[in-house]
C-alpha cells in the first residue's frame, strides 16, 4: 500500500545527516525502507529518475551515517542515483518540487546545497573531481577531510573515469571510490569492463586480514609510502598468479575491496568504518539491484529508469493515450534508420549506451550484428564510427546533443579533417525540459558551425528528418550532422517516400512583403503559428517565412533574395543566440553588402533552468507569443 506520513516515523525525525547519525545502527534498515517508500510516493505523482535512486538507498544512508558530511565530500557520479541523498540533506520538504520550474534541480549541484559537492548531470566525472578535492584538502590544511567518489559501472566505461583512475594511482591521496555495480547504465551496460566486474571476486576474510596486517605494520613504522606500494605490487602479483585473474584496480595500485552486498546497510556501515581512515586510494565494489525494493522496477529497470507517473499499488505506469498523436522524433529516427539499413548494407548504427532512448533498439532488434552500443563513451563512439567510415561503412552515430560535447575533438580530428561519411544524429537538441541545464542541447550549432567539411541540418518535421537521413547516406555527402529535439513531431502521416534534399538548400514556406522570419529546425512550427496569428490580427500586414533547413552550408540564393527584398529580418533558433544560426545570417548579410535590421531570437547567454519545454520556451523568448511580439515590434517601426 502507498505509505502515509505516519509510516515515516524515523525519516520524519531527520532533516540533515547530523540527525541521521544520532540513530542506532539497528534502526538503519527501517530508515531505508521509509526512504524507499517516500521516493516511490513522490515519484508516482511527480515523475523523475526512479530505478537508479532505489538501488542506492542503503549506500546513501551508510555514507551519510559514517562520514561527517558536508565537511567530508561525497562526489556523486550520475545524479540519477542521488534522490535519497537529496531527501536526507535538508530537501525532504521540497522534494515534491524536484524537476519542476523553480523547484529542486534535477541533479545534485553545489548551487543548490552545500551537501552537493560537485555537479553531476553527465557521467564519469566523479573520480577526477574527487581526486582534485583530495589534493586540495591536503594543500589547504584539511588533511583530515574524507573524500568519496560514488560511480556506477555504466559510468565506469567512460574514458574520463579511466583517466581519473590512472591519476589516482600516481597522486598521493586517501580517497575512497565506491563502485555501484548494478549491471546497468540506462540500458544494460556493455563491454569488457562489465564482464570483468561480473567475474571479479575478492574474499572478505582475506581483505580483513590484509587490512589488519597493514595497520599493524604501519603502527610499527615498517610501512612507509614506498614500502606500501611495493608490498601492494608484490601482493597483487602473487594473488593474480594464484587465482589466474587480474584485478584491474589493484593493477593500478588501488586497494580493492569486494564485491559486497550493496543492500545490507548494517554491513555497509561496518565496511565503511573500516575503510574510512585507511591510507592510500581504495575502491569498494558493491553489487546492487537497480529499482531494488519495487518489484516491477527490479524486473524491468530500463522501463522504470524514468517511468513517468505510476500507480504504486497496481504496479503500473500511467501512460497517456497518444492514439492519433504525432510520433516522437526519436521513433521516426529509429524506424527510418531500419528502412535505410535494409536498402543499404553499408549502414551501421552506433550509440553510447542509449539504444532505447534514441530508438536505435529498433534496428538493434532486427539487425543485432549491425548496431554497436559502445557504453557511456561518446568520444569513442565518434572515433569508432570514423574508423568504420574510413574503410567503407556508413555509420549513423546517435548521441544526445549535450553529451556530444564530450566528443568535440573527435568530431574535428577524426571525422571532419578526413571528410569521412559519418552521419552524426544529435537527439535532444534544443530545450529538453525537466532535466535542466546539464541536458539542454543548447550549444551544438555554435560549437559545430566553425568546423570545416561539416554539413549541419535540422528538420522542421518528420518528413524532413526522413529525407535528411536519406540524403546523408548517399555517396559523396561527407560528415553530416542532423539535429532534432526531444518529444513529438507534428505529422501523423509521417512515412513519406524518400526524397534527396540538395545540400545547402532552404525553402520559402510563405511569401510576404513586409518582413521575413527565418527559422531552422522544429522551432519553425512555432514561428509559423506566430506568423499566421499576427497576420490574422493585423489586416494587410504580410510576413514571409523561410525554413532555412541547413545551418551549414546556408542557402545563399535564398539569403540573397531575402537581403534584397527585406529591411527587417527575424531569426529564430532553439540553440544559444550568441554565435548561432542568427549570427550566421547576420554575418552573411554583412559580408555581402546587405544591411537589414535583424532581430535574433534564441537561448540567452546563461544556463537555462529546468521546467517543461513550453515553460522554458516562454522564459527564453522563443515560444509563439514571443515571436509574435518580435514581429509586432518590427511592424511598428
């Protein structure tokens, strides 16, 4: 049954971790149950990322019970797992506002709470950030401060995590890395590291004896830093020889402990207390179950990763009836990719751990040998695609726009320079809504526009997306970027016959004599509504609307027509205004001797908060009403 407030007898006594530390250890299992029930209750009506946080309840409670937060630093990797942390750190009464406009941020951030030691919207950064804090603690007279990085095994596949591990092994520090191994990222984790974690096993009795021996040697003065490292190397070599198994962490001179049950909170407290003051870098390996404590989430953690609203007792998601509604852009992408792949045997799909999120799972199911999920490794995804393209394949590499920022050098160095035929599909471009600043696809136009050899396009609707994908896989097109948003399109009859779109061509959607509105991508649908409503309320006024379609190269024939015909131009884009599509139009006009007045609408020079897409479009001035106001202001001048 759904829990009522009276069922939270222990949780209601806790506002901050200092209150938690007053409890007896025997009370912690009950607290974990209450915390889990509270999260279920809240997320059933205010959707969020459920399964990951359900899997880290015991770990969260144990960490705050053993460590003196916020003085000690807990560095979370992937904020999906930190809802319990938020509730225990002064935000329980406001958790109902999580992900809502002006409410709690979707992920931990120092801008919101001193208990959030670092921002963690993307994966794989916790080890590097925690090591930086460990070094800073020693350099600033806080050597007693404890630093803990909590990373999931999906995030451990990211290159930055390995870079951090390498540096941890060579930089003096006493930090603890907690590996939350739930055999999942969002879709199931993949790769050799996953298999290594599944096989990894170190005896608890052995670890306890080794810890006691090292503590005795240290107390007698026999174990200075050089001797400690030498003994670790010798011990690791002997253990590997005996067990015929190499521990990758101990191979880096990082003490390894585990794997242990991540849902036994009393045992976790005991282990963390043992490790707390141990010198040198350490890694605690925990096995957890994503969605633990709620049967449907345990059974299908991918679906229940972010399930939307749901009925707790019926164990069913509340899915809105979308019969007759336009499809999501991601589903059009997935279905279209399979169609193209059936006709073109060179096409392969690449995704960094998001086959379900980007709908590449459609092709993965039909053609499993032609889709590659490379794990949370965006840079590798791009360079891997480039290698396949170099020797004859046609990769469609789908990455969320904000995550593609981590592959910027790879796009330049490994794709653009050689003009390789990689089709880079940037899902979630523009405002994404409740996931907020870390996830908005705000910067891709500005970042990619200066790179030579790239074609950059954005479809206004589903037909345009299909035709751009078809065009991109034709021979001779080179690296081709297609950006499209999260959510539904506008067409219900979306399976059009494929047509090639000449690269660098736009289209005039509506003629008009007074001014021109230039758009790129789906935001053009808001502009079309704004133009129609403005003209309906302003008899005689005529506004032209151009869908430029390509950001690079832009349609110079259309731009010349616009420059000659109009002295007032409005540009609209769903990326940052500074340096974006509107700036490209402004630059072209200046370079070619035209001097119209240009009003650029786009995202402002600040990180946009979280809220619904409609709310954020209004706040940033790119919704229908804002476009109408801009048209009206120009018409009055």
